């Protein structure tokens, strides 16, 4: 299945005509959510370093790309601290003055990059405790402990924490996974859920159905019954598939799928399990309203 064959229409509205929330896909698991002049970024990774640089070189944010595509931000949410979720976060936070919400590892990363302590919000808790809730403008954020897909020969790639470091991590294996969250975002009576790695913990059923689920595709087949569990726990009305794109290719080229994403069976199973849910993709930097 070609991802563009199930694309949402440009500027498609999910739900009412007076949509006050805009959701823009930044590639990988990255999103910009705008509501009432407040901007939330989730896992923004726009640098998209080449495969050669990712594997062998120094990973540094692409400042030109960030200047071109990132304007304001009130808060940045880091779902976990692999490079393709966290590399650009400290630079964007410095440039925008945004608060950063994330794990201990995310906080260490930002601290090492020189961000002031008062802008860092550590939202990691033990899985059995109540998720942390925070408010940013019209957004209510709930950080639910989750897990990472075990797609690397049955294991989580680069597990563990970003250790307290004086220097900012610059190699792919420095960006340890850290704690993983799914994030439930409410604004104006609408609920958006971000699942940034294709895995889910079921300890906490979402309090209400998700008007829009932002679901990571990469690695989904390593997580048993993921489509069915996603449908059971989150009851999505619409699913925007993300993190299927080849993120070693720059942002100004059309998104193309990584190998072995198996989107067709994923879409079929999601459609069966989450009855009547609208399932689709966006082009890079494309938007939806809800
Ligand atoms: Zn990851």
C-alpha cells in the first residue's frame, strides 16, 4: 500500500466546521498542534540526518531546517529520547522559549544543552502511579507511562537512560530510549492521543475516546495485537499514521515509506478493530483540523 493512497484530504476537517485545533505532521512521530494561538510540539525531528551521518557521524540539529519550519512553541513534549524524537528538542526549546516535558533522560539532555531548569518538566512516574497532568494554555496534557516497540531482534534499540552528561549527546547510541510516554491531549472538548512508538501499556485505559490518534507505524508487527489493543484502550475515531516515513531523507522531499512497514495489514486490522474509524496519512508538513 502506498501511504499517499490513504492520505487525508489537504486541510481535511475531522468533525465540526469550526475547527479550532490544527495538527501538522513534521515527519517521523513529530507533530505541531495549534489551538487559540498556543503551539505544542511533540517529538519534533526535522533534521533528518542522512543514514551515513546517523550511523557514522556526529548528529547535530539542522539549524536552517529548524529556522524554516519551526516558528513559535509554548511547549515541547518528548515521548522518548531516541535521536529521531529528541535530537532537535534542545535547540527548538532555546529558540522558542518553550517548556519541555519528558522523562529523566529528556531533562538530562536539555540540561546538558544549557536550558534553564525552570523550563524543564520531568513527568516520569512509576507505571502503577497516576499519570502526571499539566496545563499549557488551552491544552490539558496527561503523560501515561508506556513502552517502546521491541523491533530490533525482539529488543528495544538503545535501551537505558541518557546519563548525566556534560556534553550534549552527538552519536545515535548516546540517545538512549529513557522512559516512554503516550500523551493524551485535551483542548476544547477534543482529545488527541500521541503514541510515538508502536507499543502500548494497558494499565491505564484512556478516560475517553480519542478524536484523533497519532499512531507510530514503525515496528508495529513486533508488538503483539497492537491494532486490536490500540482500539480497545483508546477507542479512536480517527487515526493519523506516522513514523512510517524514511527519515534519512530531507524534509523538502516527498515522504516515502521505510521498507517493511506493512501498512496494508495494519490499516485492515485497525479498521476492523476500531469500527468506523477514519484512518489515513498526511504528506510531510500537511495539516488537519479538528
Ligand atoms: Zn524509539
